[in-house]
């Protein structure tokens, strides 16, 4: 199983437009963050979790020439805004793109991309094959996917587990029953927005507390804002098994 972090930033990305803070002005390459998304290659399948505004740029950077499916964690713009760019895959495959999302997320997708669901589809319109998911495991080809229901303030959103790898972004609460499903997971990714308390995201310390409880072999933090500080400075202070993910980071696990 190969995992590539396509993006590790917040809804604004880093650097932030018009911001003159130290991180935005002087950050290293690892401090430059596109909107959060991952590429999963396993069991003969190539899937992307979330297609934000940087989707096209991310897939070009990683030279992705084939995509079997999109998985959507939730319907916020920074996680679905780039879905129009599946058109290239539609063209080359001759098929609609399978999209796995909850009913509520599908409703928002249909609103955002209404032209893709109208009766008259003009040439070049993206084509989606919507698959409804909830809390039950499902298969994409031979790839088993376990949805992980967490909260983004009051919004129910999904993380996903693929074998010994779990990915949870944009959360400020992971229920006990989901934590129990992660106790044997070897690699876990959790979002950590900044140091100060936020209404719908874990802070750095909150994310560390969750990961200290779960104690995977390796953990990564994603969805970081410019308010977190410099990548190198923050990572020095983390427990040894926790690292900060960065755009383009690749990790490998047994299938």
C-alpha cells in the first residue's frame, strides 16, 4: 500500500493570500501546503480521498494517469471544489468517475456541480457515478474501506481506514467506538489545525492526546494552518512516533 499526501493544509492553504506572517513569508518547502487530500494505491486500486481546489495541481505534480475512485470525507468546499477535473479521467476511460460519499454530501455535490446532473449534458461535462456510503465497510475492487464516523463540530463526517492505515481530517471529536476500531491500527493520520482552541478542529495538543492514547507505530498530523508555526520547529517538540505530514510525503505499508 502506497500513500501520498497530496495536500496537508487548511481550507486557505499555506501561504495564505495577503498574509505577511513568518510562516507565509519565510516558510520552507515543507511549510507550503495545498488543501488536504491523499492518494491511496493498494490492491490494484488507485483512489483519492477528497478533491479540493488544488486537485488538478496535485494530480499533475504526482503524475497520476489513472484513478479508480474518489472518496469524500465531507462536503465543505476545500474537500470537493476540484471534482470538476475528473473530466480528464472520464475522457480517457470512457466511464463516469465512481464517487463514494454520504447522502448529505451527495446532495451538496449535486448542487455545486448541477450542470453535471442536468438532463442535457454538453460535451466535456464531468460525469460522476455516485455511491452512497455510511458507517458500513465497503469494497472498491479488492480494496476494503472502513468508514470512520467522526464529528466536525456538529457535522458528521467520515475518516477512512485501509488495512493498517487510517486517515481522519477536519475533526474535533472522535467517538469512543471509533477509537476502539483504531487501537490495532499501525499508521494513523489525524488533523491538527493550530495551537489555540478551535470550534471544529483539534488543536495540536488535542491531536497529540488522541494519538498518545491510540499509540500506533507511526502517526502523522495533517490539515495544518499557518498559525501552527514552522514545520521544523513544531516537529522537534512532538513525541517520537508522531511526525508532521507535508505535501508530497510518501509512505509505504504492506497490503
